[in-house]
C-alpha cells in the first residue's frame, strides 16, 4: 500500500483555542482508517483542514504527494477528496434523485461532461447508487420525509455521486438506529472493497470502528495521543484513560 494522505505537523487555532496541535498521521491508499477521541479533541477540525475548509496555521498536508494545504474546497474535491458532515446537508423539499443530481458541484468538468450534465446517464447513476444504499424505493419521496438514518444513507450516496478517491466520514453512524447501522457499515465496506474508495472515518461507536479500520488514530486535547491497530488502541493505557474508559 502507498500513502495517499500525509498530514505532517499540522496545527490549527481558533482565537485562543488550540484545536489541532502538531498532528502527524497518514492514510494508506485503499485502506479504512479510523479517527477517534473525545468530543472537542479536534477530529472535525482536522477533517476541515484536510479538505480545505480553512487554512492551517502550521504543517503540511499532502494528497498523493502533492501539497494541498493552501488549496480551496472545490480544487481539493476535484482531486477526488471529499467529506461528509456530522449533520446531514440535504435539501428536504427535494426528492432523493434531485438531491443526488445537485450533489456534483465539484465534478471534473471535462469538455463532454458539460453536455452530459444531468443527463440520462447521471439519472441512471443516481438511481443505481440509491439502490446501492437501499433507498431505491424512496427515490421519488421528499428527502425531508426520510428518517435521520435514511438521510445519512442519502448523503453517503450523494458523496459517491462525485466518484471520490478518498471519502472522509464524520460520525456516519451517529443518531442512526441499530438496524440501519449494520446496513450502513455493509455499504461503507462495499464502497471500500468494490469501488476501491479509501475511507477515513471519525466514529464514536467503538464496535463499528474497531471492526472496520486497519489503523486507528486517537486524538485528545487537539494532539495525537496514539496510533495503532484496533487491538493496540484498545489496550493502550493513555487511550483508555483519555477516552475508552469513559466510553
Ligand atoms: P471534535 O470533532 O473532536 O469534537 P472539533 O474539531 O469540532 O472537535 O473542535 C476542537 C476544538 O476547536 C473545540 O474546542 C471547538 O470548540 C474548537 N472549534 C472548532 N471549530 C471552531 C470554530 N470554527 N471556531 C472556534 N472554535 C472552534
Ligand atoms: Mg466533530
């Protein structure tokens, strides 16, 4: 495997708050990598820095060997690096297919793509992906009428519409009922194994992340506390003290 994301000595402060301090970690191409840590430990901030939502104060972020820390969201998204949100961002008044079709603002606009925009192929792909996440029957329903868990599945399908190389998922199972969680995990694993999408996942559900991720990083107070396999992380005393013990 080769490194696809290389975060090196990244720091980010908001006013006086040190959200990320000297964080270094790598994501291997094709892998599922976990990011855990208590609330406020800086996980979402790191995601935002990686995908270009805000500039970093220090350090470097490389994607496929290329420095991206000064790039903006659309540029980074066009390289194939996308994130989803802790709170879903869908248009409740639109149906699922419509949400899928407007979810591609960052697609690589090649000459022919300009003519294919919202073409029949796009519609078919939208329907295919809705089927993939188990929402085909609901494709013409207002997305606002879906359950929260179904909305998260829709958001996942919307991210897939952009054909990401790497997808950063911020607490994908939060607020989802246990029945849907298993379905979502299956789809995430399939996106990784069948579509080859590299996944970096922030997750509080330890059962989920320990089963999925080959490598797990743990943040605490904005700093990297530990890195290792699920087993190593579960047995790491500083991780237990800072996070797992209270979990
Ligand atoms: P996590 O995702 O691990 O819960 P966050 O990255 O959201 O943690 O937050 C880390 C710290 O940075 C928190 O203290 C939070 O209040 C602060 N923070 C995050 N985003 C902002 C922001 N836009 N403005 C000010 N403070 C922020
Ligand atoms: Mg967060």
